[in-house]
C-alpha cells in the first residue's frame, strides 16, 4: 500500500532560531506587530508499506535516522493511505 506522509521538524524550546529571529525583525521593521516567528521544515513523502502500523514505524525511523536531530529537534507527522 502507498501512504502520503507529512513530517514537520521544529526546534525544541531553548534552542536559538536565527532564521526566525531575522524574519521577526524584518516584519517588525515593516510595521507588523509580530511577537515571535519560529521556522520549521516540512517534508511531504510518499511511502510504500504493508500497513499503517508498518508505515508509522518506517516514518519514525526516517525521522530519527535522517530528518531530525534528537538533540535539538522535535518532529510530528501525519499519515494517510493513498487510495
């Protein structure tokens, strides 16, 4: 079966986000009342798996081994079967 996966990687609290800070500063200078900007990455993946459980296991492994740095990143994902 084929699954559509959306993975979002974001920084854990306490880690600096220079891109978010730069964006916040630029928006503030443009007179937008921005309090905070946090940057995250989104990966859209098409995945073959034998079941939803198998797909979840593969996505967890993908996140741990490649997409997220466990020291500084959080991740969450959504999976849906492609019909």
